[in-house]
C-alpha cells in the first residue's frame, strides 16, 4: 500500500507485461482493448477486495465444515463517461446483475478543468457501496467532481472505492485532500503531469485509444 487508502495492484511480470503492451504507442487498437480489459478485470477484483465481508461457514459435499467469508453489503457501479464505460464489462463479468450509474464529465481540452454534464444513478445509492470507475486519474478534477455528486446524493465517502488504471501523484493528492476516506485502487502510479495535464509516461488519451476516436 503506497499510502493510507491507496492500493496499488501488485506488480509482477504478468501485470508489467500488460502495462508495457498498452503503453506502447504502436500497439494495434484491438490489442489495446484486449490487454486493457485484462488489467481492468484484475483491478476490479482488487476493488472488490476493499469491501466489507463477514465470516460464513458452509458444508462441503464431503460433509465437512468450511469456514469462509461472504460479502456483507449492497454495491453498485458508477462509471465516469466516457473512458469509465470501458470498465463496465469487466465489472459485469464478476458482479451479476450489478446496477451501474453514469456520470458524464468531460475535461476542457484547453484548461483541463472538468465539466459536469449529466448524472443518472441508482435511486437507493446512499445505501450502497459504490465502485467508481475511471481508468485515468490526472489532475483529479474529474473524479473529485464525480465524488461530489455521489456525496450530495447521500453516499458516504468511506463507502466509495475508486477503481483506476493509471494515476498521477498530483491526482491522488488532490482527491485525498478533498475526500481522504475514499479508497483508491490503481494499477500503476506514474511520475508527473505534463503542461497539458496529461500523465507522464502515461498512455495518451485512454478514451480516444479505447473507443477509436484518435
Ligand atoms: C479523461 C479521463 C478522466 C479525466 C482525468 O477524460 O477519462 O475522466 O480525463 O483527468 P483529470 O484527473 O485531470 O480530471 P476526458 O475528459 O478526456 O474524457 P473521455 O473520458 O471522453 O476521454
Ligand atoms: N486523460 C487521459 O486519457 N489521459 C491523460 O493522460 C490525462 C487525462
Ligand atoms: Mg472522462
């Protein structure tokens, strides 16, 4: 764990290899999608690991007791449109019938400031743990605005798990300066932002590469 409430995916040759593929500017788009999806799936599993559980015992087919655990709470997903939508399939693959809200926020291309355009969320969201999805954390402006929307709807800060592929240190710091109890699960923490507020070394514009709008 890098700092309180920041969980970085354990690095090994598998994960490093996947990051190497998707960070390469020359990768084919179909491969960019395929390998991003593999990493996203791992991150979602890691995010689920942040949720509370209680101890449960089951009886196995041999008639023996198995002391295990089960999840203790209701959850939902919320994707930050557009890039966050790339993470919805991975979430649905592991959480059957999960409700997924959407918050549309776009960064102004000149100023990099976020603009909130639309939100549609489960009506009982205040009773749920929220897995908030966006692959890129740069300045932190976008995710912080999304969390503001959730908190206004009654979601507890400590019940939000932000699942993210690549984070800049500036973004982590900004998010936690406003909402220190939000858990951040990220794949890798990069070095800095450039003058255009892109992550360095980064991946370029994730949404454009994933959805083919470069
Ligand atoms: C990107 C990305 C994040 C945001 C991160 O979205 O998906 O939402 O920028 O930057 P920040 O931390 O500085 O706010 P963008 O607005 O480019 O839209 P997109 O999802 O359509 O690519
Ligand atoms: N959004 C992206 O897609 N990439 C960045 O580096 C910053 C914001
Ligand atoms: Mg966005």
